[in-house]
């Protein structure tokens, strides 16, 4: 299976390079524009995580630039020193792209793996940035609130859930920033308009400079558990106020 993937990647890369080369040559595009288009193809190949594939097509790109687009045509000899400099510059970013792009792909795979694990829990978990905009929304959140992931991401969490706080939001946020954590009960509104009482836990994530970067919010539905407690509290208040 892995060999088939490698063959498919080389085949797709070859087709992409052939198409770019043919179009640029027929349109008479200059060396700089063609080099930029080659660079886009190579970066896209790098994002697929293949170091060798990117290295091979980097060398192919240099050969095509010299042979087809740097005078004299159909020769690997480059007559103009400026064209030679352009080709050298085209080759220089390769180490950066070849090391950075596979690393990005690896990080993306690790993120997707962790996100898949968070979908296994029945807890409601979502992540919001410093502006309270949702950046991650797990399956538990979809089930509890009724909003699909693509509907929730990009929305402000407190607006989407119509959150009712037990204290001013400014005080809760200040406590979160000071301690890195906050716990309490919140009232949310589902997509269908029904209310849900949640035991909420917030965890603050900081960036490399120690500044707030994101908040992980975990909510557990305690609506049914909270109902009898409120009814009992109302009965106690009623008994205290009733005449002897």
C-alpha cells in the first residue's frame, strides 16, 4: 500500500510539473514566473510529507528552468548571469521548505489524532481563542448543544450558547487569567431552545511569552441532577416562610 502511495505521489508530481512546464512554455512566460509556479507545486508536494519527493522535484525544477526558460533555449548552459542567480535563488529555499513542511504535516497528523481521541469522550469539550471564538468543537458538544462542528467553529461561544454566568464575566476571566483555571455552573441554551445546566471547567493555555492564547472548556450536563436540588431548596424556603 505504501509503495502504491509513493508511485501515486511521483505520478501526480510529474503530471503537475509537465502541465506547468507546457503551459508556461506555450504562453512564453519568463523565468521568474515559471520559478514561482514550480515553487508552488513543490511546496504542495512537501505538505504531503515526502522529503525525497520534494528533493527530486526541486532538482527537476532547476533542470526545467535551465533547459526551457533560460537562454539559450533547449540547453542546460545558462548564458545570462542574472538567470543563473534566479535559478540559484529558486533552489535555496528548498532546505527550509523540505524541513518545515513535513514538520507541519506531522503536527497536523498529531493534532488530528488528538482531536479524534477527544471525540471518543461523552464530555462536551471545545476550545476558544482569546476573543472567545470557537476553534475546536468535539462530538460531545454537537450532541449536547445541537450545533454541528462546522456551524460552531468561528462563532463566539457565549453568544452561540447564550451563556448565563454565575458572576460577571469580567470577574470570571480575571480569575481564569490569574490562576489558569475556573470551575462553576453555567446555563446554556441548546439549538432547539431548551436550557441545560452545565458543570463547567475552564483551563487556560498560554503561548511562549506567557500570554493567554486559548481556553479549553469542558462541560458536563447536570440539568437532571440540578432539578431536584432546586425543588428541595424551594420547599425549604417555603417551609421557613409558612406560618407556624
